[in-house]
C-alpha cells in the first residue's frame, strides 16, 4: 500500500518513491501470469469482440474506422471488421471506439470506476504491428488490468470532476512496457506523459452526453501508445506527475494536503486484479446491471404496472449522483435524450426493464421505445435516494459485502408497498449466475449473429483459445472480419482532414 501526496519541489523526494516509478517496477517484474488470469483475459478479448461487432454500424464507430483506414501501414495493425493493416495508434483508436460505444464490456468500481477492457485494443494493436507473441500480449494485459484497477482502488477522480480515463492512460503505458519488455526508466517516462495528456474533466459524462463518451478511452489508448513511442526514443515527461507541486494531486484532485493510498503487487506477487472486475450482461452503465435484474424479478410480483404510484430506489451515493436523480440532470428524463444519456439514466433503465422483463442493446434505446407514453409515465414515477448503508457497501473492502445495486420501494395505488433489493448483478462473480467462458461465447454468438459469418466466428474463437501459444506475427488472428454486406449499410460519413 503506497501513500501518494503532493511534494514541494524543494523536498527530498527520490525517484524510486514516485508512484510512476513504483508502477514501472510492477510492469518490469517478470512474475508469470497465472492460468485463471490468462483464461479471464481470453474471456475479455472475446467480450470486446462481441460488443464491437454489435456496434459496428454505429456512427461514432464508423467515423473512427474511416479515420483509421486513412492511415494504412505496410506492417501495421488490424482495424476491427476489415482487412488490411494500419498504423497501430489509429487501429487502437478505431477499435477502442468500437469496444466502448455500447457501454457493454467489463467494469471495476471502487474509489473510482473503470472499464479496464479499454486497454485491450491499444495493446493488441501494438502487438500486431510489432509482431509480439501471444504470451507477451497476455503478460502486458495482466499488467494493464492490474495498474488500472489498483489506481481505481486508491484514487478517486470523479469526486473532483476528472474523467475516469485518467487512470487508463498510465495503465496502457505500463501494459505496453511489460509486453514490449521495456526497462523501468522508459516505462516511468511513458507513464508520466500518459497521465499528463489523458487527464480531462468529466463533462463528457454530464448533462447531454455526446458520442465523445465512446471516443474518450480510445483517445487515452492512442495517447498512451504515442507516449511509449516517445519514451522509447529517449524523451522524458513531467515529473513527479502525480506528486509534483504543480501536479495532478495538487491542482486537479484533492489538493496539496490530500493523501491517497494505492495498492500495488509486491515484488514477485502475481498480477490478479482482473479477477476482481466484472462483465456486463446488459448494455447499460454498470450500476444499472443489478437494478435490471431486480426489475426483472419484481415484474412478476407487481402484475399490472399501472397500479404503481411511485418507485424509490435506495442506493449508493455514486449511483444516485451519476445515473440517478441526485445528478440534477433533467436530460435523464427526456425521451429525446441521446442513447449515451439514457444509458446513464437509472429511472429510464429501471422503467424499461420493469416493462420488458429484460434489456436489449438496440431495442431498449430505440427512439420509439423511449417515447412510448406508458414508459414515459412510469419513468417519471421513479426516483433515487442515497442510502448510507448502500454507500458503505459500494466501498466495502470485503468482496462479499461490496454491492452496486439498490433497494426498490414500490408504492401502489392501494397503499401497498412492495420492497425488494439486489446487491450485485446476476452475472457478477458473486451473483446468482456468474459469467463463465460459455457465457462469454454465448454473448459473442448473440451479438455477432447476422454480422459475422459462422466460419469466421469459429475461427476467431479458436484463435483466442490458442492465444498463449500464438507466435510472433500470428496475432492478426485476433481481428474479426465483418460480413462486407453488413458494412455496406454503415452511415455515410462526410470527409474530414484525413479523407
């Protein structure tokens, strides 16, 4: 456990004590990746491909793909869905947007929240361009997940309105360092640059949420690749980046007097943080996952939903202020709001799940679905309140106590109150039906149906199964080719600077 705080420029603060240096030490530790970690990493590669396929015709994904296709490279990386090779940072950009667009891949919640699967596209792209082996890719991903999750455990960003991708940049830089077997000094400099250049405000997740929500993590991955490239060429970074007198903590986070405690693996300790992250069964903000399952369960008890006078969801501070009525965002009740906004509206999510008994990544967000009069009426009867017990459980150290759900109090017209609660989603590792490999494969099959041909689906799954043994230059197999007839239906995008 490492204490991190602001240091004056005049202080005796040796390099080895900088958080960036300690992360670099973790990245260079040659500890083997344990089998259950390697298996989970393969699961998340499958999951990323699934959600990318489902998003392939979305406008932001099409824009990012078009930008990447303008940057061909003879010995480059693959852009999801298409043939050819492209510059690694642009392939990471396009693939990162595809992964993030539907808000449908893995999550970790603690002091900060994170989507650590966002590190997969930049590492895979660099591995493809440089001819890295499957085993080294696995090592790099284990580091990226570890650092991303450890930073999220120790440093809260949203409290100070900083976007959560500020932890993704240094995680990708560290993961690339491990994968490419770089020295600690190079990784240290790359981490500093990545932190400096990926720290931004969280207006991207406030009010009327735009498509930048999907681009933000892809941008962080692209920036981290470029930071590593510069560091490999001998360029330095602002230092100490977190602890400096004019650094991130002093001016963007808690201020000169604030201390943070960041856990990192000890020398020789396996990197197992990925096992503490959780998949998404539904394409909605993670704090909406358990409420969707709760709504599905309540639906049978409630019968006629017209009897409902009001629904109050008692939940954690974070859920209340980010996706609940504590946000103060009127857009969360607007049928004309963007998909990104509805995805961050717990009242909308709960209303639709209660009516439909489930959730669909397209139909549940369709404009006609959001405008249904009975949905709008129910939606506006739902509110959230912070419950200190749910806030405590949200931050609990014991995984068995940690909870991201809610207690629903449903008030009926006859005065009856029906109460039910659910702490974690059914797909959570401690949920009613935790995701296993078969569930990731099922999700992949469902989301690629009609988008990827059956033979291509099987080829990709076989490649992932063989990942630890893939040799240098064989990682192109991790790209999924989309049926060209599907891509023909992509939105028409006007040209930009890149063509």
